[in-house]
C-alpha cells in the first residue's frame, strides 16, 4: 500500500514538473543487501551514458501478467534508478496527457516474461512514445526465447532496443546479466532478427556500453527498403518494357529516392499501387490503397504526389515537404483571332470610335471650308474628303501654305502621325505576345461567370468541397485514380471545351513539355492553392528523421527544382524573361495584312476595269453623229 502511494506521488510530481529530478525512498526492502546494491547500479550506467537528451524524460513501465505492480526485483531496479541523484533525470511512470504533446523518447520496460512484454507493447501509441527512441527492456524470466522477443520488437519497428536477461552458465554458479539486441540491416543479414550479445554486467559495470545504441539508419548496408508508389506523372513515372520486361522508375520524387539510396546505402524496392483506388484514404481503421499500405507497415514509406492533409497527418507520419507546389487550374486557350481581328485589336473599341469621329469631324470641316463656294480661297482643294483620306494614309496632297486655311491640314497630319505610330507599336507588341492566347479565367469568379465546370480527382475534391466558390455542385466529374488526365488536358486544349481541370502544377508543366505542340493549355494565375507533397511513413518508423533531414538539405541546395526542370516545361506561357528578345514575325502574324492588301488591290483592279469600260462606252456615245431631222417642206 505504501509503495502504491509513493508511486502515485512520484507520478504527480513528474506530470507537474517534468524537468525536476524525482528522488524516492525505497518502498519495498529487499532481503539481500548485496543484491540490492547490484541491482541498484544495473540501469544507472545505461541512463547516464545514453539517456541525456535535453528536456527528455525516462518512461518507466512495469508489466507482470495482467497487472502493473512491480515485483521485489523490479522495485529494486526502480529504486536504484531513482537514487542516481542527477538533476537532469525526469521519470514518468504513466503516459503523459495528450495535451502535453511530449511522447517519450527514452523507455525502461520491466516485464516478467514474453507475454507481459507483448501486453506492454500492444499498449504503446504514437502519441505517447517515439518508436525511434532508445529502449531498455529487463525480462525477469530466465532464458526467454530471445528470437521471439526480437521478432516482436521488429514488428513494432523498435530498432534502438536492448533486452537484458539473467543467465547462468553451466560452469558458473553465479548468475550474470547479459544485454542482447538485433540489427535487421546488418551486412549480408538483411531482415534477420537474430539476437546477439552487446555486453554483460560484471563488477558493477557494463562492457561495451558506449556501442549499444548504434545509429542503424546511417548505413543500411545495401538492404532493401520497400517503397509504395503509384504512377503519377511527373512525381513518380513508371515505364515498362513490354509485358514481361523490366520496369523503370523516374520522376521528381524518384530522383530524391535515388539520392537517398546512395547516401544511406539501401536498395529501393518499389511496390506499385494499381486499380481504381491508388492513393486511397487514410482512416483510423480500414485505410485503402497506398494509405493503407503505409498505415499497416506493409511498406517502409510511400511517395507519389501525396499531399499533406489533416487525415493523413493524424493516421500516418509525414516527412518534411518533398516538393513545394500548388494545385492549379488548367484553363483552355482563347479562340484564335482572325486576320481582321488582328488588325483591329491593337486599338480598343473606344479608341477606334475616337479615331473615326475625329476623321469624320475633320472631313466635315474640310468639305465646309473647301467644298462649297461661299468662301474664296487662293487655291481650292478638289475633293476635300478624298484629300483628308490621302493624308490619313500618309500620302501627298500638293503644296501647302501655313495660313489660317491650312491649319486643319497640319493638325490632321500631326494627329495621324501619332495615331499611326501608336497603332504600329501596339500591333507589333500584340503579334509577339503569347500570353494573350490564354483565356481570361484567372480567378474562380471568372471561371464561374464563364459557365465552366470543374473536373478533379477524388482526393483533390477534399481541398475544394468547403470552398463556397467551387463546392460539390460545381464539380461536374471526379476522376478515378487510374484515369488518363493527359487525354483530358488535350480535350481542354481544343475549341469548345466547357470545363477546367484541377491538377498539381507539376502535372500541367509535364503535359506542356510532352504534348504542348499538339494542344496547349494554360494555368490560371489567381485560382490555385498550396499543395505540398511529402514522403509518408508508418507511425512506428525510424526513417522519418534522417530522411527528412536529407530532403531539407535538397531544398537548401536547390536540387529539388533542378530535378523538376527535367520533367516539366512552362516556356510556352511562363514569363521566364522580363524583357524577352524580339521574335521574328511569322506568316500567321502578317497573313491578315497581306489578305487585306490583296483584296484591296483586287478591288482596285475591278474598279479600274469598270472605269475603262465606262470610259469606252461614254466615248462611243459621244462619237455617234446626231441624226438629221426630216422636214417635209424640203
């Protein structure tokens, strides 16, 4: 009873002030003082050597069959651990509340036998323990089946663990403590959980203590790691050489895996998720697709444009973002301008109206000044409206004098010079501007006003269902994981498309690189959302920390963007240069001007032929003799 009270008081002290060392008196005296002294120093060297993480604490757990009351031997170990007296030592005898968000990195498990250990391991949760931490397990049972123990530990992916058992050899009368561990990534023994001794307790100290917890994730010695993925261009591209040929993996995220395999010396083995549900959904139970593989630990980690979402973070363990991108709206191109539209569009409708009204006013003034005879001038202008047209087109009109009657002509010449200069400049800039080919669908409001509907994958709809400008009612169709979105983008590039497609920006850039020559699509400027992808791991993994540190180094060195440039292209519509070099005008740019020029020349020839015919007819009519009148008197 007194022991239970003391443990409860210790637990309250640890929960309230975890940074303060817990010092407790021995509650259950041991019968043999020598045994007490020996057991008291059993755990102390381990804790002093390895359990020194700042702000960390030691989780001490006891399990003996169906209860957690310590035995006499276990109580001696606990008392010896608490007598170390170091001010940095903090001990917890129960799981901290979830609000603390402090899962234990160090663990000391005291169990009676193998079944008790299994019961204790089954109660471990990712919220209370860090499975990549350091664990020391003391089993009271003499000579347990260590192979079964190691297999059980490996099923929970507990790598940094040492199992301490007492052994009595045949030629010795005294029992000794021996520490065992396993390494599934040993050279030429990949996947083996064969236990091997790392040290023994003799003369109050452990042998080879500093080498107990080696960093096994620094070098996998060529052992395979199973990587779950899907075929999602350009993050993970899977190419097969025929039905029975080899499979090649490449892509933006695969490039990172290739470098990770060289850095940590492991062999990647890809497991491909096919079928109608490839990504799947992460749930508390019964997760589907690739998400289920990761959650159940069937793969070491998964990749393939896996976005960081709430459900995935709750049920899986995400790494650092492997790609900082966005979900973008692929929009169709504009209807190509006709030849006449290319000649009209350099000026807006209001500008053309101003030019026409100005010419009409000047023509009216010229006709009023020179077309009627109420005012005598030194030299009259024949056909004043025609003269105004000639001046507008830049032609001559004869000698001019700078008197009051010619001021309007000077103003007309200056006006037309400015207008023509601006028109030519706007024409040249518009003919070279490729961005003008994109539809004006840069915002969700513009897409909705144009009557366009949205097409996206089921997993992408999770990001837009709660958006009031999109919502389920505007999403016309959701794509299955195995549908060909490249063909869908080609349909979007053709005239008459009434939809937009929501995809990762990397996918759209890859389509432009591969198929932009047959059907080009564009990206809306202000309708995308952030869509960061990452590698996802089981919650009991020990790979997340070292791999994430390496991925972060890729971002710092700019390697991720360099790898991505090999699988994407945005030169058709991205402003790569603020001041691009002038491009040569193609026939499609100038065809309208030639067509108009040819039409006017043809019209002029027709008018000329008509004038010749009219002149010949008028000349014949004038050359005919006037008939004499007959008078009867003569």
